């Protein structure tokens, strides 16, 4: 039987394999960052490189230099859950995410993430989510901040503040 990256991470005790593992993570996000039902923060970083000869603009990014993208998934306590490295710098963070095995498993409900539940002391049922910045697609399982022009209520401003505070760990 072939081993996958996730199997290797699970053996090291890093990658959640069970619903209870995810529950431990979301409890940490709630306690440390006041962001309930959060399973991890995601962000990409451009790592400057000297491009291979003949690659043209393949590695040239929007920041004006050649790079490869490091995409990290991080726990509430700054521990890396998973990372992906090697996509050329021309691809956006959201594009890098969509080409990972992690995203494929997320889309196909293969990560054993708990189903939506009621937030304690409320009547609101919410899904468990990952959080990212504006570069990522908005999904039921991936939250991002409201754009500045959409900050029309106190609730949206509080949401953005809490999301940004929880996301800064990555």
C-alpha cells in the first residue's frame, strides 16, 4: 500500500485524521483568537528565486520578482498543519490552493471535518471553516474578510477584526 503525504504527516502526529483531532484544533482557535469553528489559517508567501534559464516570465509574480509560492496551513498555536511549495510565482494563492491534494480532499469531504453545529450559547448553526485572505475563493468551508467597501455594519467590522487577528498566525 502506497503512503500519501497525509499518511506521513499523520504518523508524525501533525495531520488530523479523525473528527476529534479537528475538534481539538477548533477549540484552540476559539480559546486563543475568539474565532469559533475555525480549523486553520491559510496563506501563501512568495519565496524569491533565481529562475531557471529559459523560463522567461514563468516564475515572475505580481510583486515584481521571480518566486515560487509556499502555501501554509497553520494551527491556532502557530504550528504548521500542512504546507505546499513549488508552484511558480505567477499563480495566485487561491490558484495554488486549488491545485493541492488538501483542497481536493476538502472538496470531496474526505478530511473527516465535523458537520456544522450550533455555536455554544447561541442558536446559530455554523460550519467548520478555514480562514484566508482576499486571494482565496469564498466557500462554505473557507472564510475571508469583507472588502473595505462592504464594511457597512458593526458586525462586519467585528468579523473582519476577529478573522484578521486569527489569521495573523500564518
